[in-house]
C-alpha cells in the first residue's frame, strides 16, 4: 500500500506535534537532573527510576553526564516510534480494519 501526500503530511504533522523539545530536555537535565526529570519528560520512566537509584552508588552521576550526549538520540527515537505508529494506523485504515 502506498500513502497519499495527505497521509504523509498527516504522519509528519503528528511526529512534529509529539516531538519533545531538546531545549526543554537540556534544561531539565541541567536543573533537575538529580531526579532524572529529563528522562521522565522524554518518556523513559523505567530508566529514570534506575538512574535515580544508581545515584546511591555514584554510577548515576556518570549516567547523568552521559545523558548530555544521549538526549538528541532519545528524541529522534521517540519521533521514529510516532512515525511507525502513524504508518501502521494508516495502513490499517487503508486495509479496512
């Protein structure tokens, strides 16, 4: 099944609408990183909790620093998931499910 231009616009609009702000993520990382607010914001609650727990053994601080470089990839990953979900939904719609 091929998508129409309107379908593609719908997918990309949804991706843009649901895309998290890198600026907001970095602000949360900088000011509230000790409670992993940036990971909660980016939709990663399990790793946020693991990160909070790991602060007690000092690994969390290194993980917090590593997140400085991981934030853009997490945002792109979430956008890809939204794109895939919309693509599946449009395919189901086109197949009459």
